[in-house]
C-alpha cells in the first residue's frame, strides 16, 4: 500500500487537520513508513499465541444481581425535559 499526496490531503481533511502543500510530501513519506512497519507485523507467526484481553491474567469481580428497588418509573422521568405515560419524549429523528 502506498500513500500519495492526494491521499494525505484527504486524510487531513477527514481529520480536520490543516496541512500546507509543502508538508504533504513529508507526511506521505511518514505514513508510508508506518504502513510498511504495519505490513511487517503481518509476517509474524502468531499461530501458537492464544487470544487475550490483557497481558496479566485476571478474573472479573462478580457480585450477585439483586433487585433493590422496583417501579422507579416516575422518579426516573421526573426530571426529564419531556415525559408522557412514563416514557421519555424525544424529538423525531427519522423523517
């Protein structure tokens, strides 16, 4: 994969970063170096490595799922900007 000046300009626009035209060539070289390094990672044999979520083995702390209070509908919707029949009233988002 190779990044050219046009691609750098596009990435900068998506990231909302101001990049001058005289900086495009240097940024393209840097991005290409990063992408070359990432491609090298694909050559590493990880077939014997088990997937993990942390470098340190940990067990999740669990607690009993106990209901402490019930029917809080009125209390929950009391401070809502808009509520009707126990439900939040929100603006329509699909037209």
